[in-house]
């Protein structure tokens, strides 16, 4: 076994689309989501560091970059299934852990196993970096759902996702970076135009009258 | 609650793609798959009926048409997860049953509940119609994987899917319709061209020489 | 000739898109449309049966499932062409019948010809099942056009399609299932949200104020 | 009525895909096809002019650019339908002519009607420019089908299209531009690589050995 | 070297999408854009000719059809880069000219070089045909941006593009065809519906009440 | 100005496709590419660290994650343009630097400017991390081009890209991680199947004979 299979598998994450089963104007792959979450985590890390927190940057990048890799062998299990009972949730977590461990032992060369065991384990722990990941994951989800609503997607599921994401983010409101998000970023998002139709006629009148 | 939500949900099945996580030349939605499985079941039913079997056509169509509807609220759980342990498999089946029952009781008007309880339960039972569904589901999967291999898809997963599908089909070899498939249909599939490149030069020579 | 070609041809119906020539947010294939029409016919059949009508379920499923198969060799002839003159309409119907009959005699094994001659003939006759098919075909078209209008598609052709579909459905208003559709389903469709933009700001305020 | 509708309708030609009903690696819209046919006609016109023929360039560009515009209101009628009987063929041509004439009279302002009546009539007449259009239309079709075969498309319909296109082109072999195509262009097309797999290993060996 | 490579390259223009980096409801390829610009130039030419101007139709078609061909080897250089300094702009123009000249000398047979040197040079000169091309290019861009705004695209870049296109068009207001566009076409564009939602409920009420 | 615009701009990178102008079986966005390059850099960093090198992980992740962000305002300038003359190359680099600096000063809040000035500057310097980025960028490009060739893409440009990527990688052969890539990863890549067609018939025979 070797790292060629691992490199090849990165492309698989480009072919898994998020939120299957709903009409969407824009598709987001797990690969692109992972990129955006890592970018968001980087920005949240800046805010924490500026506020005097000690950020373990290696841990932060590592957690964010790898947090959805195992979706490749687990698949997309819908939330109502995953959270049906505490026992089931635990069993699914165990299977996830087993499949991941099997992957590490059977697919990765010995010299990489320690690093990937850390990278592919649950990153959303109680460390500052784990908490930043929890927030960053939801910030991207909030932007994805906002993007649909802003473009006129009538599916109420995106309003639900927006609500649930914001809820989770607010749960971390003791963090400086979350306060920053709520005070300095969210208002700009809500101030966005939803359409540019009125502007169009004004522009046209202004330009054609001037001639 | 009313049937409008049910009609609307049929479109969701057009947006769930099969086998996420692998490069494919052709995408197949759950809606299109359900159409094809029902068509295949219809053909297998013809063969059984021609051979003197009594086919309950209402049951056959109903089983095939509705067999993947619940994927909408269950999601795509990968095989290694689903079959990790017998307990987990049972628990997932229970959750599936619960979610389906909730859907029937809360989303469907009373007068439709009996019919949809039957339609949304597991159709692959030991009846002739249940067995035809088991075969038809795998015949479509075999055609889907063959379509990829024939077009030159190098991902070995499609060879695996082809193998596994054929295996399951052969397990029903006591059925006349399976014997027909293996003797009269599969050889034609394997006799298909994989490319038409050689033919091209011959055609060109023949046409341009004649002029 | 054998049934392999028939099974293969089912995939062709996945590549024919409905209503070519207009911008659409969502594409619908003939395969997915056939699935949805069969689902809708199934629901309309339930309503008729609940109201005491005798439904021939085999005929109903068969008519709905196969009603657009021949589009594969006929193609998409625009309505103004098809209805230009009664003579032309008749001639096109004759060609359709001939091509279908040729297909049955030359492409299908003898033992399947009776069944497919019935399945591939015009299903929209005056039987209860034929009338349900007429309605189901238009209900799906109405949902497809509504889906575009709801998402903000400015092409007036979809308003035309909606109007024409509803018109045809209302023409069958003596049927219990049509009355049910007009009284219990259509109002829910019209009560749908067209956008979720206002809700978004309220949700945000409610969640962020609470913190 | 005004030219705004005409300008808007050009976008409709971007949404009509050629050869619906077959799996394709590449989709070609009627708009892109019209561009390519006009480019090919331009090149064939050069060859004729270089050979001393008098080319009416306005007529040539006009014929090529507009030759498929009416597909917008006629739709895609499959060849076996169109050619079923001479009477039907004539009737379809009459309907086409009527719809086109209606469009010109009802949708276009008076001052444009003469020009568009000429542009939207059948361009493939016996003039040099009409004959160049006949050839250019088939050269693009030949390239489209070759592109599919070269990429490994196993559908035999593309071999059929290639054959039929080449046949029609060869029928115009008295034209200098067709002789040029057959002698100087077609051999290069047939000399194309179908895959670059062997080359890959050689390149790799050469580069990695050199290090 | 031969014309086969040139014919093949036309397909490359089908795979270059305009305005990368922004969400769009509709993608437009360079090939389709070239088709539309040539159609628009043809219409503007009609207006000029009707007003008594002498139009060189060969030059007009040639300029419009080929005006973006060189994008194939230049790529998409963003406006702020292109216009950063006059020196840079001149240098980029020189590189463009060199690459084009290399292409003509090395890729095209001698007998085509004069024609393609003319066709692939900058077409937007001060001749009537060059000015029509300048306008036609912006009319298509204006329609593309309007199409996005009308469908509800919230990206402000399309309002910018609309504004900038209209600005350029108005700069040619001494041309009869531009006056025609501003007086007879633009008002119809602005009078377009942005949604058909209100109409839907009225239609429904009217049809269902009538029954 | 605020960070909302920055978060929104991450989605723009999902809509920029790499290598426009060539037929591809798989599209890769700049966002997904950035994810993969960061993953590859992480793996190469492991190898260097295992070999006793001191890796600055924050710098490595930061360089890889952000290395193509500025493509958003620069665009895709084709290689022959970029490398036409040393002066032009320098001028383009200056414009790139200016646009980036403008973006930082005008779009980003003061407290983020130092971090983003570092992140958005050229990352491919002579540090170990800069050299890893140079290699990782080419490894992903090599995998992208290999993916096309393996699927049967006949465009020779992908062979060129493969060759050029491998060349650049080999230029860093003094690095342990490059030696690892050449000895342990590249041979596995070249040993990949290009098709699974032969295997298919064997599987079929084995399974159907056993029955």
C-alpha cells in the first residue's frame, strides 16, 4: 500500500456534493468546502491571536483541512438517522472510527500512520482550535445556505440550515472570534442586495438621458 | 398535511445522484433509476408469465416504482457502514422503519396511509414479485457499471459493482427470468463494441475510394 | 435481436431533456418524467379507488410507465408543427405508429411483441386509466413549470405551460381525482413561498438577540 | 413587435443541444454549431476563391449564419420521421415555411422582413454558396461525431453519423473545396492520436532517468 | 501544418466560458458569443443600410465572426490587469499580435495566410463595420448581464457590466443603428417581466373558477 | 470594508475552472485545487520531517492554502503571454503585486493586513516550505493531467502538462520528499489500469460458470 492511493482519493472529494436531495443553484463539493472551512478557520485564528489568545496554527490548519476526509468511506448519513438514538449515534461513531483505523493501518505506509491517525480523528474537541473548527464549519454552511436564499431558492430547507448554523455559532459566543463574526461580518451579509432590478432602470435612465 | 408535499418530493429524487464519490461519465438520479428498475421488472415479469408463473402485476409495479423513495430521508449510507455489525444493520433498519412510519403518519393524509405503508416498506421479500425486484435492481446497477467500463472509466470500483451485481443475480438462478437474462441478454451486452476506432478508418477508406 | 437493446435504450431516455430551447433552472429527463407521471398516476388511482371506482392497476402502471418511450425514435416535434393541420397531425400519428410497429417487429423477440404493442400504443384513451394518464402527464408538467416560476424564471413560456396544463386538467373535472387535485393539492402549491428572504432577517434577529 | 424579441431568441439557440437521446462526452448547442459552420464555410469559400471561383461572400456568410435559426420553432424532428414518405416530407417543409413566414410577418418590424425572409429560407440551394453550406454543415457534423469516437464513445450512432456525413460530402466532390478537404484535411483528422497512454510511460522514463 | 488543426480549434472556443469567477445562471461560451455578435452585427448592418449607409457585408461578417478567435491562445486577462498602465497595455497588445502572427505563419498553410491575417487582426477600427462590431460586442454583453439580473443574480458585477456596456454603446450614438437600439430595442428589454408570480395566481383563479 | 467580502470571495474560487479552452472529462476549480495542493504539501511535509528536516508547519499550510487566491483578480493569463519577454513578465508581476496590495489596503480591515500581505505574496520562495509548495502545485497538476490521459482524453495538451509538471518536480530532486515521490508514488500511478475491459469478461465467465 502506498500514498498514491491517498493522493488519488483527494479527487473523490471533488465528486461528493453536499446536501444531496435538494435543488440548488450552486453545487459545493467536499473538497471545496474543506478549502473554505480552512480559510475561515485561518481568519478566526487571526482574530483570536489578535485578541491575545495563543493559537496552535499547525493544529488549527490540520483540523480544518482534514475534517471531512472520512466522508469518503462513511457516506452521507442524514441527520435524523444519525441522531435517532444515543446508542445508534455511538455505534455509527464506532463504525466511523473502525473504518478510519482500518484505512490507516491497511492503506497508509507505517511512517504516516501516527500523523493521519491524529488528522482523521474527530477534530471538534474542546481546545481553542477544535472550537474554531466547530464555528468555521458552520460559518461555511451559513454562507452556503445564504447564497441559495439570496438567489431566490424557495426550498425551506435552506432557511432551516441557516437557522441551525447560526444557532450553533451563537453557542460559542464566549469566543472573541464569534463576537467579531456576529458584530462585524453578519450585518454585512444581511445588508447584501437580493436583486439588482431597481438599480438597472435607474442606471439606464441616467446613461441614456446624459447622451 | 397533504399530498402536495409528496408530489413535490418526487423532484428531490431527481437531485440525488447514485454512487457519489466516484468519477463517472454518466450521472444517474434516483428518479431515473426507479424508472429503469420498473421497466426491467416489467420485462422480467413478462418472462415469468410467459413461463407459466402467476405474476401479481400491481404488486410488481408498486414494489419497483417505490423501492428507493425512502432514500430521500435516509440518505446514502455506504455498504461497509451498513453491514459493519448485525446489530448496527438492525438498528439502521429500525430507524429507517421509524422515519418512514413518521413520514406516513405526519405527512400523508389518512386515506393514503395504508397504501403508502405497503409501498414504502421493504419490497424485496420472498414473493415472486419481491424476488423480481431484487434482480431488477441489480440488473440496472450492472448496466450502469457496464456503461462506465465500456466508456473507459478506469476506476476499479465499477468492476467491483459489476461483479457484485452479477453475483447477486446469479443467486436467483432458479428463476426463469434470471436464466433468460444470463442466456439471452448478458451475452449481447458482452458482445458490445468498446470503441469504434478501427471501423472509422475502414469506413473512410471505403467511401473516399469509391468516389 | 434481443432485449439487451431494449434495456440499453432505457438510458437514452435519461439523455433526452424536456422543453429544449428555453432557459431552465432545472432539467428534467424523459426517464425522470416517466417516473414522476407513474407516481402521480398511482396517487390519482388511490383517490379513484377510495371513491369506489374500479381501477385496473396493471393497465394504469403500464400506461404511465411506458407513455413516452417512443419519444426516443420520434423526437421532440413542437406543438405548432404537430397541430398545424389535421392531415399533418394524422400523418405524424401514422408515422409514429409505423416506427413503433417496426421497432416491435424488428427489435423485440417474438414472445414480447404482444405486450409491447399494447404498452407502446397511445395510452390516453377513454378508459379510467387512460384518463388518469392524461391528467397525471399534465400534473407533472404543471409542477415542472411551477418550479421554474417559483425560482424566478422570467421566460413567459412557463406561464403558458402552467396555464395550458391546468386547462387540460380542469377538462377532466368530472373525475373525483381531479376534484381532489383542485381542492386539496393546488391550493397548497399556490401557498408555497416564493422566497425566504424576509424570514432570514427575522431568524437572525431572534437568534442573535437571545444570546 | 420589435427586434428585442429577436435578440433574446438568440439565447434560445444556446439551450438547444444537438443529437438528443444519445450519451455524449461533449454537448454542442445550435448556437455553437452555427458559429462553427460559418467558420467552415468561410474556409471553404477561401479555397474556392483561391481556385478562381467567384464567391458571393455576403450570401455565403448569411446562409451559414442563419441556416438553423428556425430550429427554434420547428424542434428536432428525427430523420426517420422526416423522411417517412415524400408527402409527409413536403407537408413538414410547408409547415416550416408557414411558421417561418408567420414569424417574419408577426414578430419582425416591416423594415427587416425582406432580409429575414431571405435569411430564414432554405439556404442549401444549387448556387456555389448553397453547395458550400451543404458541405460545411456536414463537415461540422463529421467533426462532432469524430470527437465522440476519438474519446471512446461506444454508441454506434456516431459511426453512422460519421459515415453519413462523409457520404454527403463526397457527393460534392466536383467542388475544389471538397477535394481539398478530402486530400489535405481528412488524412490529418484520421492521423490523430486516440489515446496518449503509451507516450506517458516513455516521457516518464526519459525524464526520471535523466535526473 | 494544415487546416485540420484550425477546424479542431473551433471546438476549443466551445469550452471557454465568459466571465469566469462569478456565479451565473447561464454559461456562455466564446463560440456562442461569436455567433450572437455576428447576428447582432447583421441586424445593425440592416439598420445602417436601410438608412442609406453603404455596408461592406463581407467585412462586417468577417470582423464579427472572428473577433474573439485569438482568445484561444491569449486567455482571459482581467480588465484591471490589461489597463494597469499604458505601457503594459501596449506590451500585451504586442504579445497578442506576435502570438497571432506566429499562429498564422506556423499553423496555417500559405494560401490562407493573407485572409487570416486580416481576420485575426483587431476588427474594431474606425470603419463603419469596425464601429458596428464595437457596438454588437457590447449589445451581447448587455443582454448577457441583463439575463442574469432578470433571473435574480445578486452579484453586483452584472450591474457593473450592464452599466459599462450601455456606456460604450451610447458613445456611438451618432450611428443610426445605435439610435435605433436605444429607442426601439432597449425600452422593450426594460419592459420585460422579472417574475411571473402574480400572474400565476390570477391564471389559476380564472381557470378554476370557470370550471 | 470588512471580512464579509473576503468570505464571499472564497466562493468565486469555486467558479474558476482550471485550464479553460480544452475538453476535459473532469473540471477542477481553483478552490478544489487549493485543497488538494494543501493536502499534498502536508504529505510532503511529513516526509521531510520524518527525514529529520525542521518543517515550519504554519508557513507550509499558509503558503499552500492561499497560493492561488489572487487568481481571482488577475485572471488566467496563458503561459506564452506571461513568458513572452522578461520585461512583460516583470510588469505583470508588478501589476499582480499592485492589485494585491490595493486589495489588502482597501478591502481588508487594518488588523488583518499584515497576515494577508504575507499570505497573498508569492509563496514559492527558496525556503523548505516554499520549495514544498512548488512541488505540491506540480504534483496536483500531474495528477489532473494523468486523470485525463487515463480516461482516454486525446488532447495532446495533457501529455504536455504531464511532461512539464514532472520536469519541474524532478528539478527539486535534492529534496527527500521528491525522491520519495519519484520512487514510491509515481510507479504506483503508472501501474494503474487504463481500462477494465478485459477483466469484465473474465469476471463474467467465472461467475456464470460457477452457478
